[in-house]
């Protein structure tokens, strides 16, 4: 499938401190850090997935919400295949600014050499133990008509960090995996036109990765040929020795 044969660039935008870089660090790079370091301009990170329709590699562009200009952001977004607008449900301003980020995404295609309709999804990554921190309940959010049917995914899992209690603890990586597959699965569905695509594993892209080698199209094709050839061989006759 053509879309899977290239890196799928996804622009990640949103206000400062809504969790964009944290999501990339934990969900994409597997780095467990909660230190806040503002992104300057943008950072690019790749992560590969094994999906129900084949291998695919996402190239995430974590674009700064405060240390960049609208002109630069439009340039960085214009050749993307999809975009994620990240919000913080405990930050009403980030929710209000969603329409502004949406307009920047749409505007980026006006001057593109190859304009395209970008699938856009709104995503709330941060999860809080105390729902009272939410300024608005996820189920009560509605976007302006201008945004059409832009879907909204949010992470409802709690990241409980007190190991001395009986409360369920969701590790950083588990939280990241649960928060990664939902929005990316939807993006793949929009780009390929195939419904209910599942992301079943992830790998580090590159020829030196064992998972990539074992599941690459070339290796799978080789295994299929060997299986077909084996099926054509006659069954061996039983002998007294074998019995």
C-alpha cells in the first residue's frame, strides 16, 4: 500500500505545556522523564508500527507552541500527511485555542506545492487522578462548525505514582502505548480508507533492528515461499524404524 511505503509525517501542534514533548518522549522514544524543557522550533522523532495492514513508520514533528512563528509553523506543517492538535483538559485556554491551531493547519495547505486534505484529530494526553482538575468534561466538549467532524480522543487512564498504596499504577510506557494507538489508528484509517485498523506492535525503524528484520516484507515473503514449497512435497512413507 502506497501510504505505508514512506514515512508518514504527522504534525503535532498545540499550546505550550499541554504535553506534546512528554508524549513524544514517552510514547515515541521510550524516555521516562517529567522534566519540562520547552521545545525550540520543532523536534522530529520516528516510530514504527506493525499494523493489521502492514508495517508503517510515523515521523512526528513536535512543533513548539511558544518558541516559533506562525510563518515557520505553516512551513513545517505543509508537507504533513496528518496533524494532531493536543490540548490539556485542565487548561481552558488550550481548549479555546484549538480553533486557532486548526486554522493554521488548514492555512498551511493553501500555499503548498502539493496541497492535500489533512486528517486532523484533537487529543488530550495528560491524565489526572483528580477529575476536579478538568476545566471541562471531555464528553461536554464541542468544536466550532468550522472544524467539521474533527474527532476528539482523550486519555482516561490515571497515572498513579504512589507505589505504597493499593491503587492501580499505570507505568509511563503502558500509559504511552494506550495513548498512542488510538489516535494513530484513526489517522491510518483516514489515509488508507480502510476501517478498523489495529496497531499491534511497535519497533525501532532501521535495518539493524531484529523485529524489523523478522517482520520485514522481504522476510515474510521468503517464509511464505518456503511454506508453499513445503506444502507441495509428498508426505514421507512410514517405516518400521520410525514407528
